[in-house]
């Protein structure tokens, strides 16, 4: 991006629940940063002005009108920004016009997408154009999939330094989590289930290597059963975000040139504890359909401030080399994963592209190859995340 842009960062969808949290975090953490030129954008100017006033954001922060149904407005938006941060989903319904606009303008882009089939379609359609224009398009910059993608990256970097070899097998295990998934996540899941009526979409959704065009790795562990983990002394159940996180982790390995190995195996589960109680909880988790039912959270809805502040998560990564040596690490966050932590992670991702990962070339990326250690440093300094080697 050679020409000067009016804004460093535009938050698109700032009047929605998560977009408002992004604006709030920007104001609290960077509101006095005179070097950051940012704006709020969306289809309803009066709602955006209300957000700006209620959050005490400087009136000098611009309000920009743009609508996903108006491609011209999105192209105009993209030409004014260095980075566009969007919380407007489900992306398979509303996302492509903004991706196209950013790719065309050479503008960086971050989102919260966890919709595998749509992401693959964007990769197939826009990868070469993004490389040519210099736009860095980075999907999945929230709870799906930053703690998992960067957690695997972090552990593999530790293995390279300490063991001199990659970890050919890593297990991601959610040890503790308190909080709610977002209404956007529920809406995306429901849109994905609707799209899965198409046979080609179903084929992508069940493929662990859906985001690695031209590469198919080894068989991956099944995701539909509970199991007892003898080493951890706990039952484990399928983790609902694994369907996107595992695909992003494999794409990171692919984009990096397979430093984890072409035979890399990775899965995710959530630990539910020992004994009969742990087994019963695991069964309940495996059978839970709350994100696809009538009681699922709706876009624009979310937990109150106290619930967001009291949330947390802690994910363990257990790795093993081909010759049996082991290493483990953890990633933890001090806020509700679906909202409090996610709003911070996507903001720091945008700022990392803007200020730190300036050498990353154009293309459609995951967070580890696009930003890696630079994003980990920002998240630890600003967003309440901790990456730790365990043993």
C-alpha cells in the first residue's frame, strides 16, 4: 500500500454488539494515541453516533456510512483505510463484498469468521488478487482461532528451540472455560448448516484439510466421540470450535511450508473431569445443540459487562515428536472468550498488521504465519492473554 490513506483503521459494524466492544476497547486502550486515525462505519449513522457518544469517544472520530448491499460504498470505504476490521457476519451471507473491496484497494482486512466453506471459496477466488494488490486478508481473529492457532505455533517454536524437532502430534485440550459463545457464532453455525445441504459444502466441512488447496495430510482423529484421557485423568468431549480451529492450524502449517511436518496430526477436545460425573458431563457436552436451537444467542445480543469481565479460558497443548519426546504449553485469557477476549484479539490483530507485521506480503492468511510472535507479544501486553511453556 504505497499511497497515503485517510484512516489507519476503520471498524465496520461498530453499532453491533461485538463491534461496539471493539470501539470501547479502542477508546479505553488507544483513545489517547494521537497517532492512530480511526473511524466507525456501518449502515446506520445515527446508531454509530450514539455508540460514539455513549462510549465517550472523541467527536473527531469519523462516522462513515457503508452497507454490505452497496458495493460502491464498500469500495469507497476500503480506499480510505489501511486496515478494515469487520464484525459483520455471518460472513457467508454478508462478507464477500467487503473482502472484494479490500482486495481491490490493497487494504488489509481482519474478521471473526469461522465459516470454513466460505473461507475456502474466498481463498480460491481472491488469493492471487490479494497477492497482487498487497492486501493482507486475515480470517478468524477472535476466540476462533487465535488461542489455538497461535498456541500451536508457540509450542512448535518452543519445540524447535528446545528439542530441535517439530511436534508431529499435538492435542489441544480446553481445561477451563467460563463464558458464552457469541450470537454471531451461533448465526454463522446456523448459516453453515443451511449451506451444508449442498454436497460440495458438506465435503469441505468434513475435510480437515479444507483450507489447504492441493494438499491432503494424514488421517486426523475423529471428532464425534467422548473419551477418557488416562494421562490427564479426565474425560474429554468434542469441542465445538474444533471444526474451524483445526482447519486454521493446518492452513498455518501449509502457508509456512509445513514446519510442523507434512504428517502433522492435531485435534481439540474439552476436558470435563474424572469419574462418573466427568463422563456424564462429557456426554452432555457431546449432545449439546444449544447453538443451533431456538434458544441460541442472537446477533446483537450478549452478556453484560460483569459476565464478560468474570469470564476466562485456559487451553492446554500437549505435543510429541516422532521419536516420542514431549512438550506442553498453555494459552489462557482473562475475559469471556466469545466477547470480552474476542473484541480485544481482533483489535490487536488489526493493529499488529498496521504497526508490527509490516513485512507480511499480500494474500489470504491465518494469524500464525501472518503475525506470529509479534501478535503474541501484543496480546500478552494488551489483551490479557498468556502463553506459557508448561513442561
